[in-house]
């Protein structure tokens, strides 16, 4: 099922990723009627690809339920989501994703997002997210795992300017650079 550029979708939608689904690539691309959306991964046993799952949709709030059973390819998972402001529900778990460097890079209105502590071990970008709440920034920092090869946390200049010395130290002590 792909809802590419659909116009016959209720704005408040619930989608449960089926147990045997292996790919959700481009599933909600340009689905402009989506505003409040619940995405349920609780039975996703075989899911392997979530790249570009949401791209240029009109989702404002996405509630996540559960995590996929396997590690999923998450490149550009929320690419160019210009309306998205809030992720609620289950925090993102970096051990359940890979190639997520730009999964959240192009979400300019994002204010709320949460991560499971110490699970992010690849570079990650929030380059356009200038409105991140203090709680979201702290959750991102807490989500960073200690790494042995340098990883980069890219934050919008506005957010980076608000980092405390303690937050900067925590990021650097985990082996990360701030960009």
C-alpha cells in the first residue's frame, strides 16, 4: 500500500505496519491530507526498509507505537516534512535503525522528539530544526551512545547556540563532535 499524493485519506489516521511487511519506502510520500498520524510498529517482525517513508506529506503530529523487531534502513525516513512539529509515543531507538544520518535532517518545524538513551551510534542531523524544545535537545544528547569512531551531531545554529557547557561536554565525552 502506497498513499502517494493521495487526497482520499482521513486527516487523523492510524496505520499498523503488517507483521510480514518488509518495506515501507515512500509509503506516505506527498500524502497531503495527513495531519495527525499514528504509526504502529508493534508487530513489524520483518520490516527492513523505512527510507523516505514520509516525504513531503502534511503530517503535523506523528505518534509512534512500538519499534520494529529488526534494525531498519532509515535514510531520509522523514525527508522534507515541512509541517511536522511533534513526535509522540515510543521514543526512537537507534539500535533499531541504521543509515539514519538524515532521517530527521529536513524537518524545520520540529519541536518534540525523544530517543532511547545511549542508542544512537551513527552521525545524525537536525540541521533545519531550529525550534527543538530543551527537553528534545536533552533527549537527543542522552540518546547518543559512547562511540570509538567519531560521529557528528548536527544541530541548527539556533539550537547549537543554546547548548550549555555541560551538554557540550557530555557530547564530546561520548566521542561525538558538534556541527
